[in-house]
C-alpha cells in the first residue's frame, strides 16, 4: 500500500527560489531609490515650509530672518545649512539677531549624505514679505539640495524671488 506524500520536489523549490531572487534583484534597487527620493522630498518640503513661515512672520512682526545656524541660537556667519537653521523675528530687518528678537522656529541638522549649496547663509524678509537684499546678495536666492550621490538626478532647487515667494524645480547637476 502506497501513501501519497505531500510536499515539493527539488525542482519546484529551485524554480521558486529563482523567481524570488529575480524579483528581489529588481525590487530592492527600486525601493532604495524610492526611499532616497522620499527623504530628499521630505527635507526640501520642510525647508520650503520654513521659508513660508519666515515670510508670514515678517508680515506679522515687521521682519524676519531665516538663516543657517550651527547652535540653533544665532545665525552663523558663513554657516552651513546642513548643520541646522533658525527663523527669528527681525523687527528692524537688518539680518542680525538683536536682543529682544525671539527665535520662532528651529530646524535640526539634515541627515548624513545630503548636500546643500546656497548663494547665501540667510534670507531676510521685510514687513511686506519682500526679500531684503543685504551684503551684495543677488536675487533670486537659490538653494540646491542633493542626496549626496554624484550624478544623481534626484536634486531639487529652491529659488526665492524679490517678492519672497519660493519656487521649486528638479535639479540634475548634483556633484
């Protein structure tokens, strides 16, 4: 008397493993690129949101400055945006945090691997929300964000026009 054995043959297991390996070899790189692009988009959107907040605060308080900050207390001259930033009420719109001018928002350092190139280390907005040009700054102010991979096309560029409005576009010159 023979009993039917339930199970898989060696050939069936090998075919199943081959299909799984092929599927994973296609899916994993796509997932890595998807998560990298998602992280970049999240960071850039947060940065744009902060620019909008600074402009709105300038209209409300009479002036605001959005600047790179290493210590999240004061603007850092020649500072690196990767180490963080602050927005403070800048009542006289001079781009300098004076006594009595409070910090409104603090931005933490960007995750490792990001690259930011910027024309300026600060953007000051006047009481009507316009960008106040100081120290030879040229408009539009631009910020370029890359995910740290050379030659990658996942960069974003933010430009701030004279009216203080940021716009965003793809940036394909990451180095």
